[in-house]
C-alpha cells in the first residue's frame, strides 16, 4: 500500500463525467470498516509519502492487444438470385431489380442481391404450396432427419457462417462464433427432436401443420432469426417462404446452399430477398396461411392491420424497452457485468436489450461508477478482430437513428457518459457504447426503443416503485432482476409484465425456453413447446 | 429506557454488515471471458516478459536443501542465461524467491543484502501451510523470518476460525502478524495474506476474507503513520492478498482471483490505497499467465492510478503489485518466448531446473 490512509494527490482517475467528481471514498456499500484508527486516518490528509518508484513495465505504452483477425476466407458471389423450389433464379440486374448489401464496418459492397417482386413471391408461395402435401405426408422421423442434417451441416460450416454473419451485419466475431451460430445449430437440433413427438406437446389433441408460412426476419440476428422461424415450421410439417432483411441477406442465402446439400425436398423452404415491398407481397399473398414477423413495432402494426379479416394466422415479435432492475442486495460487480451484457451485446441492437436500467437509490452511485469503469474497458472496432467486444452499427440509417436519440437525450436534460474512448476505424458505422444518467421516465430516451448501445439509467427507492417503473412502458418483452434474495426474485418476476424475466443474468437464450412479448412487444412465443403452437392447428 | 430482556452479551460482528456478495455464475462467466482474448505477437511477448518479472519462484517442500535454495536464487536472478544469444535481449529477473523460514539466510547470502538485491526474498511463516499453531508460535515464526532478512512474509489465515465466523479474531491475528513484520529500524516487511481460497469454498467467503485482510493490514500501517511516521520514513509499504498455499486443491483459479481483484479495486476507490495481488498454485502454463494479465488489465486498467504512468496507470501490471506464485511456470514462459523468437519449440530439458 502506498500513501496509506491518505487520498492520492490528484484525481484518481479520469472521470469523463463532470457531474461525478472522483470521490471513490463515498461509495456507500463498501464502507464497512468499523475501525476507528483507519477511519480517522482515511479522513485526515497526511503528509504525502512517496509511492515506490514504479518498476519499468513491459507495457509502457499500455496493454494494447495486437490485432487478432479471424483468418477464415469466405467466398461470396457477386450476385445472388432467389432460392425458389429447390433452385436459384437468375440474379436480377439493374437499378430497381437488385441492391447491394454492404459490410457496415467498411462500407464496401459484399454482393448484389435481387429485389423480390410480386412475381417472385408468387412463385415462392406456389412452390411452398406444391411441396406441402408430400412434406406433411413424410413420416415425422424423416422430417426429423432433415432437421438433424441441417444442424450438423451448420456445425460443420460454423466458422464460415460466423465470419459471413459478422461481415454482413457488423456484429463482433466473438458473438457470431460463440453465440449466434451455436444457437442456430441448437435450434435445428432441438426441433428435430420434436418432429415425431408433436402429439406429446399437445395432450389429447391432434396437431396438424398450419400450411404455408410467410416469414419475415430482421437484421440484428440474421441467421438465428431464420432458424427460429424455419426450424419449428419444418418440424411441424409446414413449408416456408422466408424473407431475410435487406441489409443482411447473405447467411440466409448460405443456409439455402446447406438446404441443397442435405437434399431438402424442393419448395419446402424458399428464400426471397428484398426490402419492405417484398415483405408486403408475402404478407398480402392469398396463398399464405400464416405470417410470422420479427421486427419493429411500427411494421408489426401494419402487418396486423393487413392480416386482420383474413384467415391468416399471425405471430409478432416486436420491439422492447426492457427494464433491468438492480437491488441493493445484489452482487453488484456481477450485476454490472449483466448490465453490460444486457445493453451492449450486439451493439444494443437486440429487441430484448436491457435499455432501461433501474438501480436502487442506495447503490446508484456505486453502480454508476462501476458501470463507467467497465464501459471504458470495452473494445469497439473491427468485427472480425477476435478481441472486439462491440462491432459496427448495422446501417447508416440505424446509426442516424441512434445519433438522433443521443442528441434528444441531452436536449431533454439527461447527462451522457461516454467513458469509452476506443479508436474507431476511418470508415463504417460506429457508435461507442454509452449511457445516460439523470433520466426521467418521461424522457423520450426512457420510452422509445433506440436499438443501439445506449443505456438510460434511472433510480428507484422501494420494490413497489421498481415494479411500477418497470411496467410503465408500452412494451413488455423482457426484464432483468438482480438480487441475492430468492423470495424477492420470485415475487417480482410474477409482477413484471414481460415475456422473459432473467434473474441474476441477462440475454441468455436457449431453444427450449420460449421467447416473446406482452403489449406492443407482440404476441406468440418462439422456442420451447410454446413455440410449436404457432405452427400447428389443433 | 426500560429493558425488557437481560443483556445476553451477544456481539454482532461489524464485518457482517453490508459485506458485498458475489454471484458465482456470473463471476465464472466473466473470468472465462478473459481466456477468450487472443493475445498475439508483440503483446504476447511483452506479457510473457512481464509475467516472468512477476514470478515468485517457489520451493516449499519438506526436503528443500540449501543447495536447492541457492539454485532457485540463481534461476530467479537470471532465468535464462543464454537469453542474449537466443532472444537477442536480456530477460528480467523474477520478482522474488519464496522459501521456508529456515532457508531465508541461505537466500540472503546468495542474493546479497536488502539494499542491493533486485530479487526479493519471500518467506512463508505463521505455521505455514495449516496455521494450526498457537498465535505466539506463529508470530515468533514471523519475527524470526524477518530477522533472518526476509523482505516479504506470506502468512496464512486461520481458516477454521474464519469459517466458524470469528472474523474479528482473524482480523486481529492479521494485525498482530503485520506488527510482527516490523523490523528493528521501524520499517515493515511486506505482508502477503494467504486466504487459502480452496478451503473457503465460496466466492462470498473469498470476498469477505479479502476485505478483512485488506482492512486489517491497513489498520496497522495507518496507526503506525499516525504514531511515529514510520511509513513515511521507510518510504513505502506494499501489502498483498494471496489466494493459496499451493498445498490445497483447488489453488488459484480465475474466478477467485477476479473476486480478490474486485475487493482490491473497491478498496482503492474507497481510500486511494493500492493493495497487491498474488495468485499462487495451479498456474503452470504461460498461456494461463497471459490470461491472468488480461484479467488484471481489463479489471484494473480503467482505474488510471496517478503515479503509475509507466504502466499506463495500472500498478497491478508491475511486479510491485502483482505476483505469480509458481514453480513450473518459469520454464514454460521461457519456452514460449523462444518459440515466439525462433518459431520452434525447444525441449523442456533445454532450460535449467530451478
């Protein structure tokens, strides 16, 4: 210990928050000393004793990690057509008939994909309809074999898929490699198990396939969302028309190659690329029996309106503004890890991101300080570097949205903490992780989904107030609770209006665990037994 | 005020009040995340050289001989005598040798006196490794090791007393041990408090024991400064908390070290005092050592402690505040350094044993 019993001569760390002078000594929950001698000496500044001459460190310039790029090379075609009826359509050319998908980390074009027209969608739906009788007549064990084969092939090509996913979406390779692709394989494995056991999922009732499914997925977890949609549909004997998001179509198209490799019968899965117009064509096609959509609440409302009055079944998984509640009796260092995972995972582009942090008043200062320190250690940069924690924002449009909210938050009176000072690459779409303090529940940043690495920190005093604030939102997708007290967890979980409540963890996914929302976060569940319900008629 | 019940004399421990708890699942997850960092080329080389300089080269066997202690000292001073030919540069010495008290004098003769030696002499004491001796015997053990010339004392806490809830007793024993570290000239030998985390079992206990040890050591130095200004005269005093004796499994693990680092970090935030950290036992490979340094960097780096600009504001990335207690780690570090330079793995027998 150097300079024991006295404060260091200068501010002890560079606080980027002007409102937080570096007075670590006032942290409330760690002042349990109880020894008069040291308490007294801690308060009285003494004559400075020299710290020892620091030993020369091998890291004189700081511990800068050398670049650790992922070296797997992925072949990408220049142009892609649609995958319809087990074959590829000729790739469209021309200004309106195709569009570029770019790497958001360097703004370079990866490939051109075709803009799906009404004709393309019609062909895909007809192919799915034609494939339906044979697919649902297939013995369930045979359907299971196809799902197993898909899962195994995804595992075999996991590294390639992870790299492609990171290139197309901007997410760090660490996440696509360790989270996205393993979960994709797990979803197919899990549903392979259900294919011949459906009668046990719905006791006393006979499930039959729902028919042709039109499935529209977002850009934040491109291949994982495809798996969430396709695996239960195939297990239940339905056929699919899938539209990946326009900014991230490449892994879905790569999945089509895998479907070819495993000899999936033509027409069982059809993949049509395109923007919102293609999505609208799928939703409005009379040959579609069920629409499954994951995306924004705005679009979800339009789809709900479009399918109202038709026989089409609908499940929606929409936006969120999930509450993350930290009680004073939580393990705070681990809670801070949970907060980081909750909001900065996938650049915050997660529908269930814990974007509203509610901290009990007595530990607010300590949690904020620790969050600030942890924020500083996050590494933002090249998604293909294995040491990157936060990658690129998916698109210029999304970055503009995030920046709009950052400006709005400050205008409304919240204080922005930008403790992270990672060096950003010269091109690409980047937003350093950050958080707002002094946020009021009425602020726009506390009410609207930002879909970026931006956290709103608020406080509460009592348990009732925490529940009231957590539920005070149009959304209800997920919530997190941190406390060491088991009875508190169980009580609060019942009172939170959220489809998923994580206790002492956050953003954990498993194919056996149902996922879905309350209120404007949508309806229907994905994963688990509950997820099968959306793909059968009883 | 009326009293309704006779006073039972029950004493509530102050240490029970608002002690931080640890969530074991998340702590393990965070610790595992450091092992996923990919440390390459020049960063790896720098990390390995730093780890070498942080080694407490250790021998703690009943059969230890003066000759073994002497060769340990030589190895610590110059871990790889042909470093200049093979690596093109002189490697740093190890941080310290760590021996039983009976061998301290041998080490002093081999390494030279305190003012000149650049490898410190650490001695285990207080009835190491069990600590199952009367306090006076343990303190005498410490005084003798200090008198023999030890720079650093590695003490063990009474785990039985701790697990029985005698936190105040444990704290008082640590204070007594620290006082026993005082030399004739008023200066103190540095103290490392071994928590023996393998016997504490839970991370909650690890955190509690860390907090008790840090505060108890601080009490002695703070009162010393108040009384005679000894610390000011002596210059500085560095105390450590340490995971294990190496005699109990599991010894050092990454979650345990993370929790102890968090206790050190919180103490720094609260008081501005810097306490050292020593994981010991079970760290055998260079790769593990690099993972530990990644953990130190990411956990402590953002603190930016003033006065430590040479290590980018991180005292724990210097041998003054972070040590590895290990014996086989040294040669694996050397092996990896040679491979980084030459691209070839050399045989284990190309390096001298201790």
